């Protein structure tokens, strides 16, 4: 077992550690017992993760003498909805968890967002531990305390900020992730390079195959990503400023998720983000903010990794202009008729633009949709 990497998230009294390493699942009991020695644990997981990894987690908790029960949801984005949320809350209450007990979010971003939101509201707030099992969850969603569900009005529109007390990212559990889901998580890894770390993006261009294969580069890429996220969250916990940079590619990406009906068979979140990041670079080039080579380089890298980068790659089509614009203007990054986009002056030079003219987006998307036909 290699040494775990510790990344602190510095948020005053809400500070916590992210531990990243091989075999951490087997040590989960010790780590959680150190945090809350007498707590009972209510694990929230999904059917896929339960079948593959729950026995290892349960055995570790048993060894540490921690009592636990489990609430299992259906896998997929469709579970981030009112109905499943109510089921999780009632499931947790049925386990008779008390305020001093802990909720354990054991799964990908869907489980993390749903269980974290339940932990935020059950008994007016319970502590929770994130044990992320997808690459996307390890590098992004398990860190920073954004929790929530989708509404028919859009993605993540109902939720709360609720920080976990600990994040345990066991990199070996990623070996059972499908290649498609692994690549989807990789989009969020590349995002950190594109936001403000060009050397990291260049490193990824050289080492992406090792990151996919699971060598030490995987742990390094996850640690760099977590440090980047932790730094942004520490500067701006509730997204009044800088944290919005993490939405690079997400306004377009969320719109694509909405027009494909949050159907994981067509598009998963990270794939939407991959196409969205390329579009954000192309749109920036169109506005004269960056050179035309920049979007090409971003697309070439994501293409090499096997991610979709063009609207024509959305199975079943990328919807209509009206559908996309409705989703974009409903997204929470809209203020007084102007759109907020994360734009870029080049790789590693993203910035928040609060005054994007919707007409410019419409013209750009009209062209992109025409190209996709
Ligand atoms: N809270 C945040 O800050 C934040 C940030 C980014 C994304 N998100 C959210 O995260 C969600 C996407 O997360 P995701 O990509 O992890 O999706 P997911 O939770 O749906 O997981 C993807 C699939 O992989 C399976 N899976 C997970 N771990 C596995 C493993 N180790 N082995 C085999 N299968 C495994 C799941 O069962 C699921 O079928 C979206 O809802 C997105 O909005 C939240």
C-alpha cells in the first residue's frame, strides 16, 4: 500500500482533510473512528458500488467496532431528484441515526450530492464523510460542500452548502469504473489545467495514458486536482467570486445534459463538460479573447483521451437552439439578462465574464448546431 497523500481543505472550523491513496477503503474504519469514535454510520450508496465495494467498507467498519446500516439508491443522474431524495431521507431516519452520528456518502457524484444534501437537512444537519468512488467524485464533487438535486427547472437548483468532515479517496476502487465513466471524470481533471494551471495541462498531454492506466501518475493527477479545488474553495466557499471558475465548460455542459434529458445512456456529466470546455474555448476565440489554436489544442487532447468534443457526438443530437438557450438562461449563472460564462485568454487563463450578451451566444450556437448537422 503506497503512502496516502493528505490535502487539507482550510475552512476555519469547517476544515477537513482529503486523503488520497491505494487501499484506503480497508482503513476507512480507523479514519472514521478517529473522527467520531462512538458514532453509528448510515451509508448511502448505489447498487453498482454496493455490489462491488460495500463488503470491503463494511468489513473495515466492523474491525473498527463501528455500527452501520445502508441505504441503497438506483445508479445514475435520475436519482438526483425529489423522489429518491425523500427515499434517502426516510431511509436514513429509519436507521434511527441521531445528530452525533455520521452519514457516509459512498459512491460517485450522484450519491455524494444526494447523501450530502440529506445530511445537510436531516435533523437540521448531520456530519458526513465522503468516500468517493468515481474519478469525477474524487477530483471534484466530494470536495467543497456543494450538495443537492436537480429540479425540472434545471440541474442542481435545489441544494445546500454542507462540508464533509473527511474525504477518503481510495484510488484502487477506480479500477472497477467503466472506461467511459473514468474518461468522464478525466474531463474535470483536465479542467483544473485549463482554469489556471497550464503546466498541469501540458503534463496531462504527456501523461494521460498513465493516469488512465492507474500508475503513480493517477494518484498525482488526483492530488493536484484536489489541491486546486481545495484552494479555490478556501478562497470562496459559497461561490461569491472565484469559485465560479470551476464552472468552466459547465454552462454549455449543463445545457447539453438538460436537452438530453439527464439520460446517462446519451451523455454523462463529464462528457457534457468536455464538449462544454471546447465550446467555451471556441466561443472565447470567436470573441477575440484567445488564439484559434487554443480550442484546437484542448479538443485534440480530450479527443485523444476518448472524450466527446463536438455537438455532433451527442447521441440523438444536441437539441435545438431554443432548447439549449432555455437551459442556459435557466442555469443559475444568469444575472439581470446578462449571462455569466467562464471564458479564457488561453490554456490556464480562464476568467469570469459577467456580461456576456445572450445574442452572441445565440449566434455562436446557431453556427455550432449547423456544423453538427
Ligand atoms: N457537488 C459538486 O461540487 C459537484 C461537482 C461536479 C459534479 N457534481 C455532480 O456529480 C454527478 C456526476 O458524478 P459521477 O460522474 O460520479 O456520476 P455517478 O455518481 O452517476 O457515477 C457514475 C457511474 O459509475 C458508477 N460507479 C461509481 N463508482 C464506481 C466504481 N468504483 N466502480 C464501478 N462503478 C462505479 C455509478 O454507479 C454510476 O453508474 C453529477 O450529478 C454532477 O452534477 C457535483
